[in-house]
C-alpha cells in the first residue's frame, strides 16, 4: 500500500471529523486505525484542538510524518457518522484505498440541511424551550418569531464568515432586540424567558460536552482550550444581550424623565 | 402533574430534534436524539418539581442520559457523541447565565453571584455525571445487550 496515500487518507479523515466537532480521542483513534492498515509500521496519530500530526515508520521509505492545521469548526453530526462508518469499512478490508479516498471526497462536499429546515429548527428550539421553562403561550409565540429571525440572521453571519466571538455577540443582541420588540408590541407579558429561549441556540453546549469528554480521556490541552472557548462564547452572548437591555432601560429612563 | 410532565417530555423531544437538525444529524438518527432529550428533561423536571433540588436533578438526568446514549451508540453503531450532545442540551444552564447577566445590569451583585455560582454548579454536575458513566467499561453495555438479543 502506498504510504503517502495512507498518510493523506488518515489526515483527510481526521480533518473532516475535527472540523465537524468530534472529540479528540475519536479523531486520534480513527486516524490510527486507518494508518495501521499499512501493515507493521508503528503508527502514531496526534490531534490537538486544531492541529493534526500523523507519523508511520515505513520499512521501505523510512520514517514519514505529516502535519495539518484543521480549519474552523462547524458542528455536523452527519459527517462524523459517515467518516466513522467509512473508516470501519476500510479497516475491515471491504473497500480499497482509492475508493475510500473517493468516498471521503464525497463526504467532504456534502451539503448541509436546506436553509428552510435550519431556520424552522431555530424557531422550534426557541419556542419549545420557553414552554419548558413554564412560559405562557404568548411568550412561546414571541420566542418562535425571535428564533425565526435569529435563524436568518445567523445564516447571514455564517455566510459572511464573521469571527465566532462577534457572531455570538451579535446573535445575543439580536435575540434580545426581537424579544423586547415583541414585549413592547404586547405579544408577551415579560421578555426574560423569550430571550433565554432565543439564546439557547447560541450557547456552547456542544463545546462544553466535548471538553468534558476530552478531559476525561486525559487530553487536557484540547479540553482546557475548549472550556476557554465555551466561557468566551457564553460571555460574549451575555454581553450582546446586556448591551441591548441596558439601551432599552436607558430609553425607558429617558421617556420617563420627559 | 402527570399531564404537565408528559407535556414537558413531548416539548423536550421536539427541542432536541430541532437542535439535531441545526447540527445536521443524519435523518434516521433524529428520533433517537429526541428520545435522549426526553429522557434527560423528563428526569430533571420530575425530580426538580418533587424535591426542588436542581443540581441533584441535573446530575441524575445526566447519568441516565449518558447510559442511554451509550446504549444507543452500541445498538445503532453510530458515534455516541451525537446522542450525548443531544441529551445534554436541555440541561445546559442558559437561564442561570442569563440571570447572572441581568443581575449585573440591575446592579444586584448578590443575585448575579448566586446565579453565576449556580450555573457553575450545574455545569459541574453535568461534567461529573457524564464522566461517571463514560468511564464505565464498555462490556457492561454490550453484555446486557447480548443477553437481551439471545433471549429473543
């Protein structure tokens, strides 16, 4: 088996999984399994929060190492599942390396859920979470509207490739703005639950869960950096909501003074 | 009470399915993700209503949902991360983070501190609950299932 091709296949698989939000242990495990298909070659695979290193000791061409920097992540469960499946079939010897390469390429270019369903899901998440916190139907309805427009806004921000910190800041501000708009128009009796429902889609639940799993598997470097990311995102969401809320209170104060 | 609990469980199901669509889960895994969310929120809500102990409720719900997600991962041969994330999502303390922030705005620092520490406690409960079940050996889940399959 061609060693260079094997290294490239392992790196590509690792890159797709890391970018899709898999935990570090799974990425390392998958890459090592793929590398071990090359026979008795002492495979090593290391993954950090955004770095991949693979190395084999080939009997023909000596030691070989390749490094790659992983791109920014966007959570995608389907890609994790399909790469996992592919590596399982490859290591079982069911498909040759050329075909595995082709399939990996197809997985990489696979489109996401259509925009329509994505936006609908944003509104459903906001509405159901407001109901789960014992909100009234009016609050749930205004959370539905907030989530709907928030979905549009987040898709726009993602398309423009805005940095993740600003995305959370603007997202939190946008959710607070729409919740206050619904409140002032008399759709809901209070705005707190509506804002909480809206920002649930932005909160770093996935990052937190993965950080816990990383630390448990003693990948402390990736784990702590993910926790830092989660804290930073939560702070920026709170900041975005806080800016809009204090503007609102300032306007109320101004109107009261007149 | 029972009606409220059922209503909450159904809402949690839709919540988790919608979240999984945002994270682009495969279509055939959507019901399983929803069930994970129902399990975690059902246990959390029930215990929190009866005993008014939200940290204990979060811990027990996390333990239950992590066991369920390892079970699903074995039965359906898919990465357990997907089910785990879907199950944890309703328990993320968004309400406390928001309350802490609004405490800062109102200059009510005592309230802010209390809510912030509460968010940290809930996060720690999620972490300990997950670690407890995730570090159990894999054979526990597979052995139970092998017996289950052979009995049929």
